[in-house]
């Protein structure tokens, strides 16, 4: 049980780091324009939102599942 708790803690920590880097990448992308490695983040997020919107109810269900991962 201890091993599973340690694994869960590691995954949680990695997820928090990725979310923080994603937020930083969005801010740098919006402020800096063409910055290597982060220039396409805002475009990718807009594309994701558009594809979820085009999918209708399936997109809504996918969005709920994605939001469930962040809680």
C-alpha cells in the first residue's frame, strides 16, 4: 500500500509541475510572441477548444473528464 501511495504522490507532483509549466508557457507565448518551444501553446489550446466544440455532446463529456483530472 505504501508503494501505491508513493506512486500516486509522484504522479500528483508531476501533474502539478506540468500544469505550472503549461501556465508559464501560455503567459510567455502571449507576451513574447515567437519564443522557441512555447510559441504554439496558445494556438494548440484554441484548436483543442474548437475541436471539443465541434464534437457536440461527446466534446462536452470529454471536457468534463479532463476537468475531473484537475480536481
